[in-house]
C-alpha cells in the first residue's frame, strides 16, 4: 500500500507544472527569449556577450537562440518562445522583411518584443514595443563625407556590402551614396555583398583587385570584419593599405581600431554593440506596461588618424 502511495505521489509531482523561476529575494524571475542572428562578426559576438551579461546582472533568465545566420531559424525561435510563455522577447533581426506573421503570433500571445540592433519593415509598428539601434544612414553619411573631404572630391570606391536585405546593408549604402553625391568625382565603381564576414570580405576584395586593380582608390566596407578581410587581400596583392588604397569601415571594434591606429585603416565610424543595458531597461518597462519611445538611437562617432590613438586605451569594445 505504501508502495502504491509513493508511486501516486511521484506521478502527481511529475504532472504538476514546473515551478516558476524565482529570484534570490523571492520575487518571480523575468524569463526573456533572445533570438540572435548568429556569430558572423566581432561586433555580433560583442552584442551577444553584452546581452547575456546584462541579463545575468539583473537576475533575468535568458533563453538564448543562435539562428546561425538564417531568418527561418529566428522565426522558429520566436515560435518556441511563445510556446514557452516567456515574459518578453528580444530580437536582433537578420533582414528587414518577412516578420509580419510571426510577430502577429507574438502579439496574440501578449508578449512584448524589443528589437535590438536592426530595424524591420512591418505594416503595423505596434507589432514591436521599441527599436534600440544606431542610425545606419548617418553612419554611411559620416564615412562618405570624410572620404569626399579627404580626397578633394575625386576617388574610385569599391563597396563591400553587408548581408542582402539587412537593415545595415541597405541604410549604410544609402547614407554613403547620399554623402558622396556632393562630391561628383567620388564614385562607387563596384559594389558586392560580402555577408559581414572577414572571409567573404577577402574573397570579394580579391575579385575587385583582379577586375579593377590600380583604378581602386578606396574600399568602403559596411563592417570591420569585411575591411579586415580586404586588408589581407590588398597586402597579398602587394598594395599598401592606407597609402595605395584607403580602407574605411563601420563598427570600430578593437581589432579594426588597432589597424586604424597602425594607419592601415583610414577611418572608422563606430556602432556600439553594447546594447544589453538599454535592451533590458526597455524589456523591464514593457513588461510593467510602461510607454516606450518607438525608437532609441545609439549615438556613434567617427575616428581617423587625428583622434584614434588617444581613444584606443579608452575603448570599451
Ligand atoms: O547590425 C549590425 C551589423 O551587423 C554590424 O555592423 C556587423 O558587424 C554585424 O554583423
């Protein structure tokens, strides 16, 4: 009989819902799902780290899903967060389009969703609570203006573009084109996607060097990693970056910043990956039902030979 009772107790315990996560002070822990694009760049690894550390610091339980560079994996992750009834979702979306249906599911489940790093295009922007990101158009403009002014308005540029359909690839190309329009002698002679990775940046730069060789005056890379790949291609082709060809990029994380101080990269515009604190401020407000601005712009600065060395030891990333 005792045996039977024990079995019944065990059976009932296994059927009861798993206990809610509890913080040290006895309050319910927030559970947040974070859908990350992947690990294509130094920047993305820094962003992941910032979000994980900030969640841990606040005692938030983070469910992390790495989509390995595929939007369909991000959609699957969001659906799984809905099924797990998380309190909020943080999404770093790979592309601008294709989110409507899954975000409607998230909204039906009444789960607030905070976008970080990249924007999306949806018919109804009530589908997300807020977007925390840099102004990618302005980043492109800053680099374009710098190039126009430094070259006296004459230069052939090759562009290493980011992932096709992604917010930064679209906006950084747009901002750069807008700025160089004021310098008719600065022209983009070739532009090709290189997926924000160092390997692809090198490969595409090698192809540019084969087709356009000495005609190239500058490389505009939509991120650090592609610029670092381009540096390698230039050096292997016997060119001196910073002297024969100017290399310009966006992100300004330590590995590229070091090349800027060394003179191989000529200008960098920063794009902060340290989004954890802002993201969780927004998550906590959204969960409490507080109003949020639709967009928070993270400010960025430009660095070149005039200010890079003094900044290097102060850089946070
Ligand atoms: O969305 C931000 C961009 O994505 C960064 O510039 C790049 O390095 C990353 O992969």
